[in-house]
């Protein structure tokens, strides 16, 4: 079994175990609206457009850099997939789209990117993020910051352990 296939099976299992109702609903509709358009900014400042993803296998995660419960385990899984792919790693684009444009500026994403070098961090205005979310059929709601920033060192320890 190829490294790419093993990595995708790993991510599929992770995705299905996180919510079978969501996985079940995906069976009956396309994953991405091919007619949609969006434009977001990478941590490097370079623009990424929906058209740039066409023809590439892309794993996309929506979250925010101050998220300490669901996001870091997903980022760790993405980095693990990158490692498992080995020489095939460049065939899969790992994307993190922030849903927190007020806090996750390009500068903040650039700092975040230092810990997650194989994941492309993206941000934009609230409208741009809404466009990207619609493209992927994502629902999200913004809430006040609730996580304890002091937990981040413990989460990064988990990353080093894998």
C-alpha cells in the first residue's frame, strides 16, 4: 500500500470517527462547490485563490490559532500525514483556514506557521472567510475567546511526542 493511500486512510478514519452524522451527510452531496470563488492570504502574504487548488489533493481545516482543544490535534494529524507521505508529501496540500480574522492576522499566522511548517495558514476578511466556508460547505460561528492560552505549551509537547 502506498504511503499516500495509508495517509489518506488515516485522515479518513480520523474524519469519520469525529462525527458520523457529518460523514453520512457527505455521501449525498459534493464536497466542494466547483463554481465558487474565494481568495485568502497566506502567512507569507501571498494570495491563494480557489483556482490555485484545482488539480491538487488538498486537505482543508477551518479553525483559529487560539483554539486549544480541537485544532492542535488536527494540526498534529496533518503534520503526521505529511511525515507518512515521505517523498509523496508534495502531492498533498495541507491548508488551515482561520475563521478568526480579528486575531489571526497575516503576522500572527506567520508566527503560527513556525510551529506547523507543512500546513499553509490562510486568513482574510470576514467576507473572504465566509466565501471560503461556503465553498467547502462549512458552518461556523464566532464566539468570544474561551481557551486558556497557558495550555499551549502542553499542546506543543504533544506535537513533539508524535
